[in-house]
C-alpha cells in the first residue's frame, strides 16, 4: 500500500489530507486522484510537484516511477502569491 499525501489547495479541493493506494507507479496515483476527487483536483494535477519518498520525480523516472509497498507520494500544487 502506498500513502498519498495532498498539500495546500489540493488538500482543500479534495476535502481530505490524502489516501491509500495500490498504484504501481506515479501515473496511476495521479489517475486515481483524478477519479476520486474529480475536476476540483484534476486542474491542479497537471502542474503539481510530485515527490516519492521526498525525491522529486523529475530526478527519478517521471510519472513512470515505480512504487512499492510503504512508499509515500506527496502532491504539491503550484504556488501563487504576490
């Protein structure tokens, strides 16, 4: 089982701090989040920062990064400010 944590506006849009998943890679986690939470979360997923066990997937294998039991996926939406 993989733990998926949602942060900031993603957490607010989903209405919960995260979920458990049996996804085999990051792409499957993102699809599952989209299916679970709908359009409110979907708009953030395309540009969110994804970490697997604290490592940015950009330095791993991107959305093809494989997941194993006990991994933690953190999803951070883009930040806006002024």
